[in-house]
């Protein structure tokens, strides 16, 4: 038996608060797959830009950070840790000051090309039989040949309510920020309509467990369920 087969790639895109990272992480665990949160790398670069004190609107200055951008994902039992230049930024990249500027680095084309190379390497090098990769342009740009391609959506009010429940007591501010970030991001990549061959999964009326199950079912329908007779063992 050979173990050198390419990993099964499950690509998940969608707007902020649709459940991409939490659902993808849980589905990956259930499938025994690896998990890659591509937004964390964009956040890592935004953190790095703030740390370096550069003007986020200066695309040349942002481009200038790429050559020395040392981004690492270190697997850990409670969830992967991410580091930039040796500093553990797992928590820091979730801070509102980073969220507020991440779209500015994500809109620079050279940033996207450089990070896409990193993502494709991480996908290739996964030691797992599969990997769930989530972001905005995974189904269309990073891994258009993924075996399973999902656009995870939910109505905006529901996404805002989910985000507000976890983040901040100021629902109005959360709503404004989420809508503004989606608007800025949507100018760069279209993650609001499913490309050809991409399955739309609308979680507006699904609870968390039901959404995870829908992803797992889609994977099993496509690549088989190894726990069933005749599965790919
Ligand atoms: N189907 C669902 N039902 C209820 N809550 C959900 C559902 N999907 C995700 N959530 C919750 O919504 C919040 C936002 O999810 P998250 O994974 O951070 O979204 P994204 O990565 O798309 O921004 C999290 O608190 C998550 O637990
Ligand atoms: N594949 C990706 C992933 C994230 N991003 C950018 O990175 C930011 C943070 O992504 P994220 O997935 O952590 O954001 P949330 O949807 O979890 O709030 C997004 O707002 C985009 O600007 C991107 O441009 N392309």
C-alpha cells in the first residue's frame, strides 16, 4: 500500500461570521483531516505591518514586508499556534485593531500571490489523508481542483448575531465592522456567489452541529466514508 497519494482537499469559502473556521475545524476533526485557516496568515501579515509601524494604505510598504515575513503554523493539541518572526501571535491576530486593517493588506495583489504559495505548500505537505482549507478564494484561486468545494453562507443578521455573541457587547459596532469588512473584501474576491461546481451551504437555519454534519456528509458523498463497507481503507 502506498501512502504518497495527494491529500483530499476540502475548500470552504464564505463571508465573515458564516462559520468557516469553527465549522471547518470541527469537520476536519471528525474526518481525521488537517485544517488550514488562511485568514490567520492575512491577519499575521496585518499584525506584522502594525508592529512595524507602516502605513497600511501604502501598498509599496506592505509589499516590502513580504520578503522577510516569517509565518509559521505549529500544530498544538488545543488548536494550531501561529507565529510571525518567532513571536506567538495566536491571540494577537484576533484583536479588533488587526481585524480593522486586515482587508488593507489582503487587497494587495502581490500579498495574495505570496500567501497563496504558502497555502499550497502547507496543503501539499500535510501529513493527514485530507485537509479542510477555509478562506475567501480557496474554491476559486488557491485550490480550484479541490475534491469538495463549499460556499458557506448565512444571512447577514444571523452572522452578525453569532459574531456579537462571542466578541463584543456593542452589537451595532460589530454589525458595522462586519459589513464594512465584507464590502472591502468583496472588491478583491467574490465569495458571495458560488463558482461553477461549488456547493452552497446556507447555515442560516442550521445549528452548529447540523452545519458540521452537512460538511462531513458532503465529503463522504464525494470521496466515500471509510467507516462504511467498501470505503476507501
Ligand atoms: N450553524 C451555526 N449555528 C450557530 N452558531 C454558529 C454556526 N456556525 C458558526 N457558529 C458560530 O458563529 C461564530 C462565527 O463563526 P466563525 O467560525 O468564527 O466564522 P468565520 O470563520 O466564517 O468568520 C462562532 O462563534 C461559531 O461558533
Ligand atoms: N483566503 C482569504 C482569507 C482571508 N482573507 C482576508 O483575511 C481577513 C481575515 O480573514 P478571516 O477568515 O480570519 O476572517 P473571519 O471571516 O473569520 O472574520 C478577511 O477579512 C480578508 O481580508 C482573504 O483575503 N483571503
